[in-house]
């Protein structure tokens, strides 16, 4: 499903006259590519049911339901499989290669504040796929060309979508538990072979999943037993608005921390970014307005190549905190075609104070 939600440059002047509030209301209209636009990604309000992919060069937004996929199969040279972190999926390697052995759920394999990241139950949140476990690389080890080296994994399928209406200013993204599966992934030439089943099953489903170089990943739903389109082609998006499983320091360890209202870069597709923080708490808008192409510092893009987590644009929630947009900064983004954009986040709530309504402004630098 594609939906382009833009306010063209004529509306930029109106919003520029407003304060950088976190509850700006926009009346988006549909349009094509714009050199300067306001975008409201349709993530669906405080339950945040959608992941939204935005292409800055065209202004198009593509929304997909977060529960529409479970596993992503990398299309690059390596054989790597990712979990759907937007629904808090987690996986643990078992000491067997027999997918038809009956297994039991393990409640410690979960995304929670009590789960040590070094257990390696989730993919490293940087988006870098390489690594040997222990919280590095993907939760599922690199798929070996030797079948006997590819083990069965116990998979916590995470949570469905929530229908609970949260208190104003909060998000409710977790619905009912989606249960458990066991999986084993093998190579099939230059493709993947996925075996999967319920934990108590003594037989399994098997499907071959081909790599497709036009996309970063090929996605598969074990719930629906089908391949599914999630991301647009790898050159056709720059930002992904989503819920997200992250690492977070807590006491003396790093734990798994679920975030709503998160934004990721299409690093694998070539998108890069950096942030510019102003000295003034409300200086982001002034800095954004004054910033020109001549001020782009290309060396600063390098750091984002190793981490697809977009630079922080909103404050973190807490027991006594109200989440707001950080007004002291704006961002510079370079897409895969070498275009440069400046980006200013204006809202994460609507005029009723409800979360799940992000708004950002961007302009092509030329």
C-alpha cells in the first residue's frame, strides 16, 4: 500500500511561523515530488500498527502492517536472516539440527528490561548483520553452506497489534502474544531454504526463498505461510518509521528496550545522515532555515554507515517525563543518488496530544 502524504512548499511558510511544538496538526494533501515538503508518516496513532517507508526524492510513503512479516532474508552476498523487531520477536539457538523434534517454550527468550543483550536473542540494533553472537550480528547465526552447521532455533513470535487506547501522550503497541515457532534455515544454492513448525509438531513446512538484488531483504510470514513485500526496492526509500527493539544501558548491563516512534535509515540502500545540534534549546528551526548546500560536511556521513538508527529527534519517555520533539537540532541526509536534504522534525503528537502522529519537514539542498 502506498500513500503519499505531503504539504507542498506553499505550506512551509505557515508551519515555519508556528513554534516547534510536538502537537502541530497538519492537513496533508496528496502530491508528487517536492523540493520542500511537510510529511506526516501514517503510522496509525498511539497503537502504531504501521511501519512506514519514506522516499525523500519522490515524497512517497509506503505503509505496511507491522505483523505482516516475521523473517527477512538478506539479498546481499552474505546469508543472514533477521527477526521482526517491531513486534519484539526473539530467538535462541537449540542444540539440535532436527526440526522435527518436539520443543518447549522458554519464557526467558523475550524482549524485556530484564533480558541481557549479550544473550543474543535479538538482532543487533545497529542493523549491521555480521557478528558471532553474544549480541553482535543477527540472532540467527550466518547460514552455513554445510547443513550440519545450521541449528534449529526456538522463536518467540512477539506480540500482535494492540487495540488498547492508552492514556493521552502514551503509546500502546503490544497486543496478544503471537506464540512460538521452531525454525531451521539452510542454503539452497544462492537461495535460502526455510523449515518451520509449531513447537509440538513432528513434521514441518519447507519453502525456498530466493534472493532478490533489487531489495535489501525478501520477507516471509510464517503466520500466513507466504512471502510478502515489506520494504520498497532498496533505492526507493530513505527513512523507516517503526516501533523498534533497541539496546539500552540499565544498571551494570545492557538490556533489550522496545521503542515506539523510532526512525531508521536505509543504510544498506546507501542513505546516510548526520545531526546538527544548536547551542539554543529552540535553535533547531533557525539553524534548519539558514542551512545551505555549501555547509554540508560529507565526512560526517561516515558514522551512519555503521548504524541505521536515525539520530535522536525526540526525547525519551519516563515515569515523570513527557515525550517531545528535540527542538535544538536538525538533520542532513544524503540519499543513494547523491542528493542532499535538510530535515527538521516538528511533531510526534496530534493536536489532542496523542502519540503516533510524527511530522517532519525537509528540503532538497541545491
